[in-house]
C-alpha cells in the first residue's frame, strides 16, 4: 500500500536532529526502498516554506525532486471540503492542507504517515488509514 508522508514526518527526518529522528528516518528509508512513498505539492510547499538560507532551500528542493507530485484532482478538493465540513460539525478543527491529505489518501486507498495528532481525531470520523509505526 502506498503511503502519503505528511510534512511532520519529513520535517522530523530532514530538518531536526533527535533520537526520535533516527527511528523515523529508518522507517522512511524502508518506505522509500519499497517504492511506497507518495508526495503532493502542498506538502512540498510546506517543507520548502520558511527556509531562510538559499543553499539549504536548494538542497532540500533537490532531495525532494526524487518524489514527483501526485496530481491532485477536482474530486480530491471536493472531498477535502466535505471532510472539513464533517469534522467541523463534530467540533474538530484542521487545516485545509490536512483535509486535502485525508481526501487524497481516502480517494487512493493510501495510508497517511504523520506525527500530527490531529489526524487521530480525523480518523474517528473520516475513512482514512494512518500508517502505524
């Protein structure tokens, strides 16, 4: 099964250094070697946003180029809006990007690999699968 890797995981592995980083790095490396990783433009944008040094920006952009953007369709955006509205009715807030991630994953039967606990709340009401570590 393909896995849509959220910004939180990429950021943990690529930008920060910690002991938790090593565990996630190994998992990400395995997913990459198994050709299971999926990327979308909004996640790429989040990862590249806020990098002050142009050299670091170019280096990260180069590394991420190995993962082409999956094309986002109109039905993905429509489902994301539906998910947003459903969760809002249940008192659960999330970003447009998070709901787009959920919609794309649901439409393609992919798992979502994230450290963002908001997705645990989304999973209670949305037909998404979270990649378990």
